[in-house]
C-alpha cells in the first residue's frame, strides 16, 4: 500500500551536532574565560546528568513546572560543576552562550542526502513531518537550517507531553491526519530503541537510517541485524525514495 505521510526523526537523521557536547562546552568555556576543562570529563558528566534529569523531569520539565531553558540550565550547571568549573556566575555565562549557540547552524550540520531527498518527496506531493525528542527550539532551528519549509508538521516531546520511545508521541502526531491510517505513514529514524520499534508499535512503517560514513558504535545494529529482513535499513536517506 502506498505511503501517504512520511515522518522523520531530527537529530542524527536530518542533522547532526558539529562536535561532541564536551568539545563545544569546553570551547565555549575557553573562549569566555581561558579555562581549559577536559572534554572527556564534560561528556561523561553530561551523560549521567542527562539521564537523571530526563528521569526526574521528562520532556524538558514540561510536567515539572519549569521551562526548557530552566531545564537545560540545571543540566549544564550540574555537568560543569562536576567537571571542575566551580563558579556559578561563570557557569551562568557559559550557559547563556550555549543556549544561544545551539539555536543556530554553526553548532549543527545537515547531512548531504537530506535536502535532495526532501525535495524529491515534496515533488511527489507527499506530506512530511518531524517527530523528535527536541525542545521548542526545533522549529526555529529547522528554519535556520533551511529545512522547515519542507515539513507540514513538526512535533516535539514538549508539544506532545511524552518522549520517544513512548508510543504516545507517535499517536499524538497521527491523531489529526483525518482518514489516513497509521499503516500508511512511515517513520525514519536512526535508533532501533527510540525510533524503529516504537513507531512500529504505533502501527507505522518504520525505517532505520544507518549512513555508512556516520556509524557510531552506540548506534550500530547488533551483528546479526543486517540479515534480519524485519528491519528496514536505509544506507542513505535517499533510499526512502525506493518505497514511495
């Protein structure tokens, strides 16, 4: 049956981070205060506090009475304190710079296969959307990356009130598509756990994008998954054009 909607994950599917969190945080700290912190320490503490804060205050604090900016301020503060930056005033300055920087393209890059693929899908008059565990800055970031005009719908976990892998975020995206059933909607993402299986459980047709030039150990499929015909793998985002 022909696809009537295609949704995409955002980070690591449409665009990626220019460099690691540790590298970008350390670069900002040095630029502002000429203080050097090890990127490995920042990355390690960021990972720990990201999980803790997501567990305690999910969806960037939506149900906890704080804004996404306040949520990120807490995360950056905890990360940098544990990484050795002990001045709260300096942390506040670093945070404001980072909050601003991550709204603009220099902190991100668009994969080269993205825009040509989106253009061809729109030429086929297919409606496109984004379903992402991103905060409310996603719309403006997509504008800055010159991608927003391709999408008819942009759903974040803040908007939906739930995050992947909760199937609720997929149901939220699908609920006002009139008479289009879930099984005529595709979802393209880079994670089996966060994207592929939840979309499948929501009744959508999932695809896993695994660019050969961008495979990281944490995103690799199990060694036997390539032979698992139940996993629809895209070696490039352009491969989705074979299914429409």
